C-alpha cells in the first residue's frame, strides 16, 4: 500500500471515531427523554391491513395507553404499524432510522426521528432505553435484534427483560430447531428457552410487559407527552 493511501486510511479512521461518538452522544441525549419505552421489531415488507400489521398496531396503542413510548426502526411494514399505533393513541412514536444504500424513508407516524449511520450505535439505543422487546415476524434484521438481545441477557451484559415473540405459527420452526439442535447438542441449556416469551394476540404481548413491570416495580404510568 502506498504511503498516501495509508495516510488517507488512518485519517479516515480518526474521523470515523468522531462520527461514532457523535451518534452515541446525540442518541443518549434524545432517547433519555422517551423512557419508559418498548421497542417493536418486524419486517419492513409487511403490508398495511395484514394480520401482523394489525397486531403490531394494536400492541403499540395498548402500550401507549399504559404510559409507554414506542420505539421502532422507523421504516415501513411492521415498524410503521408500531409507530402508527403509538401515534394514533397520542403517545411518543420514535423512529430510529438507518442509512442504507437503498434509502429507508421514515414512516409518516413518527413523532421523533433519529438517523444513524452505524448499526451498532443504533442497536444500543433500542436496548438501552427499552423496558421490553416485541419481536414480530421478520427477516435478517429482526433476527439480528432477537439474537443480540437474548445473547446480552444470557451473558448478563444487560439486565433481563421481556423478549416477546409474537405469532407462534411463525416462530414454531425456529423454536423447534433451537430445542433440537442447540439444546440437543449442548450448545445452550434448556433453561435458556426462558429468555423469550410467546404471544399470539396484542393482549398477551402487553400482559407479558406489564407483568414484568409489576414484578420489578418499574413505574410506567405517567402523563403522555409527544416528543417532537
């Protein structure tokens, strides 16, 4: 590698560190205003009016009425459904967007939008300020959030909180594989299955969150205030 190329590369790394620090500082400052909150994840490809879109929308609305803010990835599909439910219930509807080669535009139901360049900085915001994760059916990004959250809980890097898988018909194949292969081969323990919960309805999902809050004496009832 030529000397000039090496200099350009190291200089770029130095500036990258400042961008990363800036994302964390801005994120911490803004997200501290929206707790208590619940993060909702799911496919960006789900269409309005479908079964899971309606359930995500209902979950968000019910949680807002219990005093929670709603955090999503800010895009379309089930993220939009979560923000829509929160928005229409008069609550904080937070979208944590990510810069992608094919731009993901914030959905119209976000009352507070934040833009991130780095996935890892963005994921810290989802975890740090969430009382629970609601995991709707989704693709690789949804799986990433699911497995990162239960890994952090399993390794005690964060305190345990509810990770709720919504839609047993969607998740049953994955859960069976985890039992057969991961537990069967001794890669995880049987009690690690307790790291997540299952629900088929909005009421069931919300009940898991409220039960956790009650058991841990987490205050979530407060005057709702939309962050703009």
